[in-house]
C-alpha cells in the first residue's frame, strides 16, 4: 500500500443530545454526549478520524487544545509518523508551553486522545485493514515504537514490552477463533440513574431477550435505599447466573463507599465501579481489602499510565477500565494493557468511544497479550451517528471488518 | 464595612516574556510566564483580582475555562458568597458538563484557582485588610465554610477542621511576632537551567550579599555531570551553612531519580524537588525511603487535595509545596495545609503567584495552624508588573499591609 501524507487538520465539536434520562448517573445528571473530533486530511482519499468523549460544553476546550497540538502533524507521511509515534506523543505531551496544564491529564490529554486515535485510524485505513488486524500484523518492535513508555521504567522498559509481546506469540493461534466467534457485551443502558424502577425492569427484560447476560446499574443516589432496592430488583430479574455491576461514578466519599459496598454485597456484584474519587488510590486500596472477595473496577477517570501504574502497585483495582478516549489514545491504552498484563489483571474498557475503537482493542489484548477476559461495555445511544456502528447481536460483539478504527461519524460527514 | 456585589467578570490572558534563560528548567526550556487573570467587577470601587500561572500559549485555554465557570458569580454579594464558598467551589468543580474534563485537575482546575483567588482578594479588599489578616480574623467556622473538604472525610471532616483550628488558638500569641519580623525567603532565580556556571556563581554571590542564605539549583540536565558539577560549585559558594535545594522538575524516571539523588547527596541538599512524575506517588514513596535522611519536596504539579492526601498517606513527600495557583485557590491551599498539619509536615509553597498570595498564606499557616517553618520561595522576575510587589529585604519577606491578596497587576490595569 502507498502511504499518505497529512495535509491539514480539522476539528469538529460534535454534540449529541440524549433521550431523557439516558446517560445519567450519580454525578452527571443530564449529560450531553460530546465528541471532540480530529480529522487528519491527506493527499489520498483517506481521512483519519479520532475522537474523545466529554459530557457537554467543556468539549470546546478540548477542541481548542486539539487545534494547538495537532497542527504539528501537518506534512507527516502516516507511515513515517507511526514508525516513531511514541516519541512524537512524548514530545506533544511534554510541549514546554502546554505541559503546565497537565502534565498528562485534563483537557490537553483528552486532546491527545483524539489526535492519537486519528493517527491509528488513518494508518489502518492506509493499510486497508481494520485496526485490530493492523495491531496484530505489526512486529513487536513496530508496535512498541508507537508507545510512550516514559515514567514506566520501574515496571516496564521498552525491552520488557518487546519481550512480553514476543513471549505471547506462540499462544496467538489458540486465541484467534475469537475473531469468528465474537465475544460478549454487557449492557450499561438498562440502569441509568434517572430511569425509574419500572423502566430498569423493562429494559433489562428486553436486554435478556436480546441475549445479554450482564448488566450495569448506576448507584450512588442520595437516596441510599433506592440503590439497594434497585440492586435487589435487578438481581431478581437477572437471576443467580446474571452478571451485575454497580457503578457509583465516584459519588461516595471513602467512608460512604465502604458502607455502601457492604450493603450491596448481598446482591453479589461482579464488580463495584468507581466507588470514590478517581485520584484516591489509597481509598481504593483500603476498600479493595475491606470488601474482598467483592472486587473494584476503575479507570474511566484515571488520566494516564502513571496513575494506572500506581493503582496496580497499590492493589487499588481488580478490573482495569482503561479508555482510549481518556488516556492518550490507542497508544497509551496499549501501554496500560501491558502494565495490567504484568500484574495479571484484566482490561475491561470503559467505552468513551461507545465501543467503536475498543471493540478492536479487546481483540488485540486477547490474541496478542493473552488477556483472558474478552468482555466489553455496550452503550447503544449513538449508534445512528456512526458510519459503521459496532455490531452486537445476541449480546455478542461481532468483529469489525471495515478498514480503520470504526470512528467515522455521520454527524461530521454532514459537517464537511 | 458594607459588602459589595459582583456585577461582571472579566478575564485577561497576560503574557510576560522573561529575560534570556530566566525560568528555564529541565522540562520548560524557554518559558513565557503567563497569568490567567480573573477580574470580579463590583458595584463599589473594588475589583477582585485572581491569578493562575501557566507557561505559555496554553494560558488561553485556562482563560476560556474561567469565562465558562465564573459567570455564575454574577450577582453574588461577596459576603454571601464567602459565607458558603466551600459549597460553591464544590458545585463549580463538579459541574456535570465540565467535570469530565478533570475531575479536579488540568485546565478547569487552574481556572478555579484563578476564580477562587479573585474571591479572596475581593473579600479582603471589601474588609479593608490584607489577606493574611482576613484569614486570621475569621472564626474557625467561617474559615471552614470557605473550604471544600469533600473526599477528605477519611482524614479530616468539617468538625475535625474546626477542632484543629480551635486547638491552635492558644498558641497564636507566640507566633504573631512574625508579622513584625518577617521570615526568610529562598532564591530560585540564581540557578535556572539555561544559566551557565559563571552566571550561577555571580547571581549566588549577589544573593548572598542581599542577605539570602538559601538557594535553588535546577538539575535534571541531559548532561548529568553538569548537574553534579554545579551542585558542587553551589555548595562551595554557599558554604557549609548555606541551604541548597536541587530541583529536577520531574525530569527523571524512577531509576534515574534514585541514581541522581544518591549522586547529589554528597552536597547535602535541604531537599530534592520533583524528582520524577508528579502523579507517581509510589515512586516518590520508594525514593523517600531509599534516600533518607535526604528529603523530598513536591507539590507544584500535585493537582488537588485528594492527590496530596495520597502523597501524605503513602509518605511520598517531606516538604509540601502546595500552590494556590495550581490547587483551586486559597481555599484548597488551606485544606491541604490542614492535611499537612495532621501529618506533621511543613508547607513550603511553590510560588506560581511569584509569592504575592503565598506571602499571606505562610503567615496564616504559621500563626493559626502552628506550622513551624516560615520559609518562602522568591522569584523576582515579574516584580515590576505587580502594583504592590512582595517586599523582600535582607533576604526576608516583609509583611504586606495593603488590603487584598496582593494580586493587582499593572499589565491588567493597562489592559482595562
């Protein structure tokens, strides 16, 4: 395949109002899903599309940051860029005039997420393959060259990363059948905070009919009895074999988290998600000990690989919910996947991308890194806005076949 | 004093180019000091001025965020606002449409710093007293009502905070002489990274002549021998009684930090500052153990009270360099001061404000919280831009007497 050269960068601030109650949780009461979209226009009929999620008006700040940062990609051939993407990302993240705004967190880091994801989408399109296949086709050295592993040296060096990938290669064949079989999704859209009990019941029953066996309920209500009542109801509907996750979206302070986790233990959660502040590694670590054998999921607000390293070293998380629209894109997601692999923990992504990119990444993690669990959140509200929405049938994610990272949006197609 | 009512908010993106080499360190090679300024205009001839520092073009992102957030202050009387400032700050920081951009970090949090500092400046001006006196004059309950202590409940509740303040009141009289005597500054401007050895020597000798006894040297050069050579030189110039701090500005990865701290130990640093990534609590904690009795300073990039709580609980820092232009203003600075007090650690602020606000805050911490150490960084480059620049004479900070937080700037006065 010939390469292509980035000729201009365009940025779109796309907002998607949701149906009443959809997306609501303990801290985001009335969200508007917003995507900060990066378009890498090239000299071929190919455009790389990257996205990062925010929940409203702050989206324009991320778009402004993309404009500042992405202009430096002008003139790069995508092949040359990707051959040293790790170094380029390191330079962008450490820009002396912008680093003060983070480092490696907040608006600027969300902008890097969108930019990095656009690079990967463009590269996969230029190669004519879906992202999961591109990732699997790269040599270990090529893949690691796309990663910025700085500040992880006490856990994983570049040499360690290459060795980890190489050691897993013999096991790939055993894992590849997942490409044909697909893997289960879990349904987050049954249990939004603002939905009343009857709505949750109705949606869960409908999801069961569609083939789902795993469901998320938003908790962290100011009415704690409501949380407990709805958890009991959902357990009854889902049955003993159903998989339930309770998500507090950071609402509880540490003492409240302990109390509520114990109250919800009766309903046998698969995990308790974001029980308290996402920076509070110590509280997560203490809580993990206190509620065992119940387990903690976290990551959608863990801003970078260094914080994930700390969560892992202090045993503050069991299910690593890395999100390539919170981290600096696919590249940092892979770096965190290597960290999690080293610590023997599963990556179950949070889907700020509505699963579009992550449907590729869980395939890669399973096949190339031997991550045991292939399981992905499903949130359908933006389906109609994607050119190639993730296909979930019978509760199972089907493997995407179109070239790219599945990030093309109709909204933006209209806008241009 | 009559109160005043906020009638409009103006935001100024002020940039201050520096003399060649000034402000340079291991990661900020050619900084432009930039201030994101919040102006709270009122119905009296009083304007509250708040500031947050950034290092260049990213400043405009912070200014944009201030515009979004500060508009909600329109129409508040300053007395009513300050009577419940903690709750207001909590609501601003947890705005459902903006919270995703943090939470409590990055561009949005820097905006809150500027906003909160403007509120304190306005309140002090409305009372006709300098900020340090306002803080000391408040009742314990009034002060604590200005703080957002959420997510600290496992360490400090509202009741704990009030009790801590009350218990220190009997000791205030012993501490109050500092208002007359002043307290020592230390000179950061002798040892910028880009200054050559002869410049460092010349500036240090001049600072000694001016009365300074404590000096900071930037380290973290790609030429490690240069770091060691300059540390040796500075120790020789300052003599055995001189106080030296070595500041790596996050440049080292964890293994490099350990190696370089050991190499620099020969020169008896008072502290090693920002040895590695500011999110890497585990690395700081391990390093603190490994280099004892040498000690670590950190905080200028610790984004919020929750991260500071974690640094304290994991023993990753000895000198807490809280900065009210990184944290959400004076309010969160006081919250972190309470945390540090509980852990028996000194606050020695980083001066993103060039010491203008912090000269008040160290007086408050010493007198009201019985923080032993009164010692403050001195960076003189923006002196001429402030209406009432901090007065440092004989190496000693003199107590400011003008009403407010000393944040009025000439630049902005011109701009309006």
